[in-house]
C-alpha cells in the first residue's frame, strides 16, 4: 500500500510501523542468510559456485528491506496490530505435541513413548481447541474423540497411510 | 485432427471407472474443504495433498485436478453464501453474488456460477488440448537462457499482479528464492544454509513450507479476529436459473470465458485479473450499470466464467513449459514432483496417457462439479454453520497427519509449526505469502538454468540479451514493471485490488 499512496511528507517520522518492521525483518533475515553463506565459495561467472545465489539473493532482500523501511518514513500505511499469543501457544503447541507423541521422542532425560494416532489425535484436537475464545470443554472433548476416530478410519484404513495407530496397545 | 486423437486417448484414460471415481472423490473433498470460510484453494490443496499419496501418478494427478476444481468452486460458494472470498479471484463474486443471496436468489447465483464455470471449463479444455502440442514444440526451442528469462518475466508479472504493495510482493518473491537455495548444492554437493540439520540437507520440504504458511498461519490469523460470519439465512431458492436469467447470462459467460482464458495463459498470475476484467467489462456494457453491486446476475455469470477459464488455462504454462504461473500451480508442481513427475515439455512425449488423461479429466471434473455441487448445496450450507472453534482443530489434525505422511517424519510436523509461526509473522507484517511460494518453487529451476546458460555462454551475461527470444521476454518483464510503477497506473491498480 505504502508506495502507491503518495502523500508528501513534511519531514521524516515513522508513518507505518508495519512497513518499518517488515523492512527491518527482511534486513535481519537477509543478514542472517549472508553470514551463514559466508564460507561458501561464490565461484566465477563462468562456473557459479554454491555461494553465489544465496549471497546475491540475500543482498537483494536486504536492499528491498531497506527500501521498505525507508518508505515507511515517508508514506502512510498500516500500523502493527496485536498478536494472538493464545493461538500461537495452543494451536502450534498442539501440533508440537502431535509431533512429539506420534512416534515417541527421546531427548536426554526426557522420554516419550510412541503413543500413535489413537492418543496423539485427541491430544492435538483437545489442546489446540483451547485456543478458541468461545471454547466449550465438553463439546471439545467429544469432538476430539469423534474427529480422531474419523481420521483413523479415513487415513489408516481407507487410504492405508503407514501412520502408527497405537503401538503400545495394539502393536500397530 | 491430431487434437481429436489426443483427446480421445485422454478420455480413454479419464473415463475408466477408477479414474472417474478418483475425480469424483477429488471434486467432493475439494469442495468440502474449499467451502470452509477462510480456506482458499492453496490451503485446500496443501491439506488434501496426502490423500493422493497412495495412488499411481495418473490417478493422483486426476484426483488433484478434481481437488483443484472443487476448491475453486467451494471458494465461489463461500463468496456467494457467506460473503467471504476464499481467494483473490472470487472477491468479485461477493459483490453481486452475495446480494443475490440476500434477495433469496442464492440458488440461482450458485446455479449460474456452476453452469458458467462448466461452460468455461469445456472451452478451456479444448484450448489446452489445441495449444498443448504446438506450445510443447515451442518449448523445445527454448535453451537455458530463454527459460531463465521466461521465469524472470513470470516473477515480474507475479509481482505486479499480487495484492497490496508491489515492494512487499517483490520482497516475498526474493525471500522465496532465498529459501529455495537452502539444501545441498546440486553441482558441488556442498551444504548451504542447512545449519547442520540433516533434515534440511534436501532443502526445505515443499509441503512443509506450504502447509505451514497456508494451513497453520491461516488458522492463527483466523483465531485472532472474532469471526463475523454473514451466512445467508432463509431459503436458497431454486437452483436452475430461469429463462430470463439465462438470456441475461449467455453473453457475459461467453465474454468472461474469452477474457479469463486468454489472461490465464500469461505467465505470472494472469488468471487473477480475469474476474476483475470481466466484471468491469459487464458493468461498462450494461444498459443500466447501477444494478451492479445490487445483485445483477451478469456480475456473477461473467466473473465466475472468467475465473474458471483462467484457473484452467493456467495449466498451459505448467504442462507445456514446466513453469508454474501462480502459487496454486506451484503447489501442483510440488505435488507432481512427489509423484515423480517433473512438469515440462517432456511429460507430453514421455507419458502421453498421463498428459492427455489429465486434460480430459479436467472436463470430467467440471462436469462433476455441476453434478455433485448443485444437489449438495444444502450440505455445504450446513457445513458453513459449523463454528470455527471446531473447524480449526479439524484443519490442524488434517495438516499434521498429512505432513507426517509425506516422509513419515514427526520432525516435519515441528518444522511446519515453525513455518506456521513464520507465516503468521509475515501476515502481521503485511506480506502476502503467495508470491513467496511461487519464488520458492521457481528458485531451484532458475538457478539450474542460470548456471547452464552461463556455462554455455562462457560466463557472459550478454547471452540473455543476445538471443532474440530471451531478450524479448526480458523486455516484456521490464516493461511490465515500469508500467506498474507509473503513478497513474499504480493508482488504478490499487483501486482494482482494494475494490
């Protein structure tokens, strides 16, 4: 939006926190990519090396980020709005729980046995469902069981994907 | 007459009982997921990708094509009934379609959309069949330099046609290209930007990126806003348009099909322009333009036909040149690669039954939509009333099972969650993630072609402007960018995309 809506600025101040943050974000990402591809040889034009394109793209990304950040000082645009921390915690947390429990996990002293879809499914639905503002616990629990059963029938049996069901109980 | 021989080969493949069934299931589940508000075609296809894994490549592609049409049509249904466009191309349908629904003519709007789409789909199928063979021959003339320039042009179009700020779309394309360099270098075998994580040595997994950014991040975005769903209450009304409606829609459908079909072939999301162009045209041609926005049937018939025609002709650059013109087609590339097919001119010569079977199944898919969607409208309406608090856990479990099944790797699910967070961050910063996916898919191919071209030219960049086709493509790319940056055009562009 910002580049197109031309409103002449009187002096520089931040007119779009969203664009400024976006520009800085691009610069940080690009700088990271540039630093981590530092050791890769860029090669010559005749024989491009592995490092040439990552570095070139990183430089362009950083330049675009800088343009975006500078543009935010001149042109009006959107402001940054709040985050949905609850969504991040419960929805993404649910996915992580699924990842940890589906086939088990071992990290130092922490050991999680392979629980399979029979447990991981309801766990994911029940945990992530807590993210909704209008959650109803009873409804959610019933839905978690029902939906998991439907998924097991669909993915394990109808589509026969090799996903563990309940190794600790059924051995599959 | 070659075309007819090809098409009959294709129909021979597509009309086997198994493939009809796959197409049917694809259309059905595609619509089922696509009809959910806030789930566009990109998210639908990424969620449903895993259910095609167990199939042979031809069957899988036929099913995917079905899913694609179903998702498209599901988006139109949501646009008409709930006033939430699933994606950019059905924005226009909300204008008059939802008004019609409010006047109790939801059924007629849905019916007109389906019939218009079916007609457009039939025409587009013939166009693809007719253009497929000659364009493939053209593609064989392309050397690495031409391919590289063509992709540059495609990305320039994608920048210009993206929603929102051009600069931000540019950022996303470059970020996609940057992500595509992660992984083992093809020529030297050196690891790039992998941080020593073994899972990254093959590069960022396509489905992980797509599902994270379009599945998870979408859920996070929808969770944040308390939903205001304006589901049409009351009757859907009869589905088949009356004689007057048909008389009013014929011309818009024909014009929409032509516009959408032509724009869809353009590399770089040309299809997105179709519905806008069609709507503007109908409004200009109408005797009484003031009816538009208040439930004019032409405003549904034209754009919907253009939408479907464009959605289908967008396959042409993908199937003939191997270059996806937009994010949805980029997803199709990912899906094809998972099934071991590299899209490009060689597909037609090496797997003719797959190529023509898929084209024929597009027509079958369009017919399916007509057959299953209209009788099932009542079911879609019920589905629209499922509250989001139950919908998103269901979307999440589909995504999780899906990603797990790609490589049977729990770690992939964790990576997807990470990309979900990343995608949410992008949304918060006002970036539209679709161009990133396109850049990501084109990136590897671009690097390969660039290297080949430079080896052939002994390290001279002049090769890109010396060769006439390549130079022409680059000139078009520069022109498109320059025109879009002109202040007067930029203003118009903004109007189109905010309307």
